[in-house]
């Protein structure tokens, strides 16, 4: 039986062109000239894929995505949003609304056929996995969502509305895995979202901890999946104290600090202290690297679906630390050579990363007062990203004293530095609620 496609677009010539391309490839095609009619057509025919224009009057592509994702009968339908605009905000909003793919017009016919082939490689319709950014099975790459981007302590309030006030927590989905990076206060909202998504179907989750400083674990007691008996959660990290990882995590949930102990939570919980720097999570490959931060602290680089994402929420580049005169004179050749060597190891570890999420807590003036604290100076972080040939840098671990305007100003400064260096590095500030699709196709482009 032929696969079915629905094209929703208010340009008749474009609809006809797409229909001809798909029919030649063996698809049965339906057409709708506007969003509301497309929604009704999707309900009636339950197509395998919907290709929807973004900009339509009365009912745009975002609205179509959100509506279709609420329809039980369309749970397995793939959605491709197409647009002549290629703004990051549009792309991000489309994925948040439920799109699987964001396709920029104009595109070659074979590009569309290739995308559809990848979408349905694993059986396509009827596989029970839902749409790809939601379940993490997309062959197009990884899906990231920022749930907490702040450092040190949560900072709710009017001055942090744009970038968010929760501490470190990122959700990564790829190759059928749901991986959580750090368990700061952003973990609470992620837990609520997961329980709503999976309802009575228990998810398998893996939590990677960079270290056990409080702003990276304080969301654990409020993580709802802990309190469902059929849920499975692995917590992976490195021993950060003489008492071991499990003892550290348990201590913040002991009486009198919290009414439920870690050993009392009903979920199937496994805590593993990592001994190696390279290890798998399902089909994902993970590499760890020791960061320059007090205690045992690591960053991770995760490989899957042809891309890689690196996460270093707390790190102070060595060379910046030495240049600022911390502990030893900047004129000491041995100290400078050691700093260069350590930073070069980091650069080689990050070489060619598609997305780097890195601590950039201070500007140059602030850094002079915080040398040796284990956090990054913006200028040094941009330098590391450029030398590592990173494609996209997200500034992370925003200082609790930085309001939205300050974070925006630091982002502008970072972009200016990249431009002055003649680098193609893209820079953005991590923003709570932001969803990012990291694809091999985009990385090659």
C-alpha cells in the first residue's frame, strides 16, 4: 500500500509541483490550500506525512503543528514545515510546535525524497514512537532542550524572564535515548513534562552529572519520575568526594533537609560511578573530559546520528587563568606552557563539535575579580570555540547577577569577537525553554 502525504500550502503551483514529485516516487497525495482545511483533511485521511507551509493566513504552520500533535489518530504522522525564511527563531518554534523537519525553500526534489526516506527508514508509520523531536529517534540528528541555564543559584524574577532563572539542566534525545545533562532546578519542569508526555508508559532515562555542586543536583528531590514505581533512571557521574557519588546525592534528601530519602523513592533507580572516560548509552557514544573547576568535574561530548554535542557547564580555560596572574606569574614560561598544553587538550577534545554548550559566566572586567573560581571568561571561551572549529557555541551558566540585558550584551560581544577573527562560529546565549535540532545535514552545510 502506498504511503500517503498531505500538502498544506496556499500556493497552488507549489502544491502541484510537490504532488508531482511525490507521486513520481510512489506516494498518494492529498492537497489543502489553507491551514484549517489541511487540519480537517489530516483528520479524515491520517496521512503518513504532512508537508505544511509556515506562512498562511488565519491558520499558520505553527498552529497546524500544534493542532495535529493533539490528535490521537495522528500520533505517528511526520510533519515537515517548509518556509522561504531561514531564521533560527522560526526553526526553533516549529520544533517546539511539533515539527519533525524544518525545510527551507527552495529545495531540490531529491532533497525532499531523501528526507522522506530517512524519516521512514525505521518502518515509518505505525512504529508507535510518535514524532521525532519528542521521542529522540530522528535520523536527522539530536534534539536538545534547555530547562535550566543559570549558574550558582536560581534567580527568578522580572530581570531574568528572557533567558530564565533555573540552574543547569538540558534534555538530549537521539537514537532512541533520553539523556539528561545535569540535575539543577530546571529538572523539576523537565520531570513534569516527561510525566505528561509518557503518562502511564514508563520512560527509560539516563542522567549524566558533570559534578555534584549544588546548582547541578538540587533539582533531584523534585523530579517527578522518581516517584513512579515503573520508571527507570540511571544516574551516571564521577566520584566527587571521599564518600562517593551515591552518598553525596542521598545526603541532600536526608532528614531534616527533605521528607523523602533517595533510597525511598519508588522508581527503579541505579547510581553508577563512572570509571572510564569513554562509554556508550545505547547507540550513543559518550566521551568525558576533566574540566578546570574545583573538585571532580567533567564535561561530556555525545556522538549520535552523525553529529556531536559537547557540554561543559563549569570550566575555566587555563591560559586565561594564568594570564590573569592567578597563583603564579604570567611571565613564568613553565606555567604558560602548561596552560597552553592543557587548553590544547581541551581543543582537541572539542575539535569539530557541532554544538558546544560552555560556561561563559564572566566578562573580562568581572573575570579579574573571579580568577581561579573555575568559571569561564567570555573572551577566552570564544577563543577556545574558534580554535576547536566548533560550529555553534551556546553561552551557559549565566551569572546570578546578570540580568537579561547583560546576557544579551555578552552575546553581542562574543559575536563581535568571532567576526573580528573571521570565524564562521555561530554564537547564542542558552535560553530556558529553547529547543534545538542538531542535524548532520545542517552541520555539513
